[in-house]
C-alpha cells in the first residue's frame, strides 16, 4: 500500500521559517550538564562493552553517531506517541509542533543500534546534545530492555517525562492531525517528520498502525487546503517555550 502523505502534499505547507534562537526565558543545558547526564547514564557499564541505542523516530533515518550493527527490536511497556511539544525546530511559539517520544504503556517496534565501545563516549555526547537542549528536559534518556532475535538487550532510549514542561498529554486525534499538518520550524515540518518516520518503518516491515492512520489523515487535511488562502488558526496554544 502506497503512503498517502506525498512530497507534493508536503509542498502545500512548505514555507521558510527563520530560527529565532533559544527562547530567552529558557535555561539551556550546559557542557557540565551533558557530562553529568552522560556519566550517570553510563555508570556501571562493563569496561570495554559495546552499548545499544533504541531508535523509533528520527534516529531511524538520521542517526547522529557511528554504529556497527542494526537489529530490529521491540520494547515493551512503552509506545511511540507524539508526546513532546516543540516551539522551535519543527514548530514555533505561534504554531507549536509535536515530536515523537516513548510514553508509558504498550509496546514499540524499532531498531537497536550497536555502538562500539571505542566510540561510546563521543556517540552518547552527540546523542544527548541532539535530543536535549532545555533544562529541565522533557525528552530524557533511560535504559530499557528491548527484545530482538538475539534475545533481550539493555538499550538507551529517549522517553517522555510526564512531569516535564514540554510534555503533551493525549489530544483528540483531529487536533493532532491539524498540528502535524500545519506546524513548521526552521528545520522542517511536522508532516515531513511523520512521513519520514512512516517510510522508514515501512521499509523495515514495521507498520505502526497509529502513525499509518495519522499520515492518511494528515494527507487528507493538506489536500483540503486551498491555495493562496491564510492557514487556519492554531487549534492548540501553549503558554511556554518547549525546545526538547
């Protein structure tokens, strides 16, 4: 079955957004914060051991580190959901976007990447800096157990902290569709993020029924937009900045 959310439909909401930079009221993680998080995350790792990272969203098509093996894997007790607000990157303060994270409950199929022990420190530092910027963060790393053909593996995954300032509680599906259809930031649109994730999962025979349904509804919403008319107003407003 072909994906409904095509590049031609993405182009209907293609617009250039200037990066306004970090919101002035936000505290950002500093070098010492990243070091502390990395040391805490890697504490107890056997010396000389490789580590695994579980990918379920943008890491599927754009990993920011070198890896030496990729395995299909499933994590239980967590599910993939658009549970993070973004007012930068793929959204703005005026029209916030949504990003995927792991949220409690269910299960999630994705990919486990094996990182050589020689590269662990550098790889995890890059990963933390890519996935987290605000202090306190809402998208946080933790160890999870993933199941693959080779058995259970401990892996690092990013999950949504439900007490974090950027956490997006469950929304009506149509609200989510409208946000994903219209939110754009300086690195791209939420619709493009959704499309790329779905395509990567389909290429690995890992259909996520929720994302598949969302891409169809986002495609229909974008198809309904009339050329040369103002975009509908945002259906959801948040009163603070969320950058990761």
